[in-house]
């Protein structure tokens, strides 16, 4: 018997976590982008899983949200 486990792609996990943490802070994508020092459309792309950020960008995002970089990928 084969069991298929749905594995969420790492980009999907990052996208979901960014969106949830941003919304918990009550920030728009624009406000989040300002906090992280990034462009709003880049934040939008990340939240849709359309971009692969560098580890440096993940660190900027985490710092803006007040979490560890690992938290964004859980």
C-alpha cells in the first residue's frame, strides 16, 4: 500500500507564512515592503510563490516581522 503525503513546496510555505505574519501585524504589502526595505511588487510575488528569494532577503523579511528566518520556512 502506498501512502501519498501532500508536501507543501518551500515557496508555498514561505508565501503562506509571510502572508499570515504580515496580516497578524495588520500591515499592507506596501507597509511590509517599507519595513523590509523591499519593493511592494516583490512582496506580492513572494506571497504568491512566484519568486525565489535569496537567503539575505529571507533574513530581511524575518527581521521586519520580528521572527527567525527559520520561522518563515516552517
